C-alpha cells in the first residue's frame, strides 16, 4: 500500500461520526432506500460539539453557537486570527501525551471519551446515493483524488487531513495551516473574514451534498 493510500485509510478509520452519520430507513414496495440522516456537529477544526441528531435545526443551532464562541470580539465575523486562535486552543486537547504531535490514536481516544460520542449506527446496508448534488462553488473547493477527480466523500477528518508530510501525525504548524486553508474556503467573497452566513453555508454543505433521486 502506498504512503498516500495508507494516510487516506487512516483518516477514514477515525472519520466515523464526522460531518454526517448516515442510517438507511427501509421503504416497502420496492421503493428506493432513502437516507435517514443524523447530523453530527463538528467544528471546522475537528472538535465534536454535540451528539448526532436527526434534528437539522438543533444541528444548525450548535454550529451557530460555535461561531459565536469563536468570534471573540463579537463583530459577527471570524477573522483569520480568531480562527487560528481556535486551532491553538483545540490542539492541546487532541495531544493527549503532550509531545507536540497529534496522532490518529490520540484523536480517537479524545473523541470517544467525550459525552457527545455515540457508536455509529449500523444499518447493515451501504448507502448508495442516486446522485451527489453540489453547487459549482462547492465543487470548485472540494479536494480531488489521485486522478484529479472531485472527491465528494463525506467524513474526511479535518485534523488528520492537516498531515501535509504524511508522517501520520499533525503538528501545531500543520493544524494552523489547515485552519488557514479552511478559513479561505469559507471566505467566499474574499474580504478576509468569514461571516455567519458564509460559515453556515459551509456547515450546511453535507445537507445539500447527499441526495437520493
């Protein structure tokens, strides 16, 4: 297995419950299966904020609360400084042995210890969405796979994806760089700050991305 594939496989192992937890609810009469979606509120820097819920409004409220807490000067916008300050706050939470690195094992141990953790639901079936519905802006910012194709998969871990040198651990500098990258993606109008509407547009992306015809 190549190093790139190993890194992706490790990111997927710890990605359970992030962004969306998808549970299939069966429909009789030969109708297509449609996803019963559980929304897992996770900050853009990988911190679980609440237990998974099927209540979309509760998910939105939790994400708005995170925005308000991170907006330290209460101007209704997230500056890059505020965003990277949040990265600096969460890094020690993930670095359980305080060696200056975050590994997938530490990250998993941190998350499963939280009261927000719940076991992934097992439907016994694989979700096969009829289509992936993304806006042009979402498609333009999505990462690509090894062949340059858009990677629409849900659940890529926002912390371990910061591992830019593929050494299976994340440094504070790498997390800061990932924070800056995510801030730039959310800052759609390029004014240097992320408004609440820009943030919520990104937070609601998983709701728009999965759709079954």
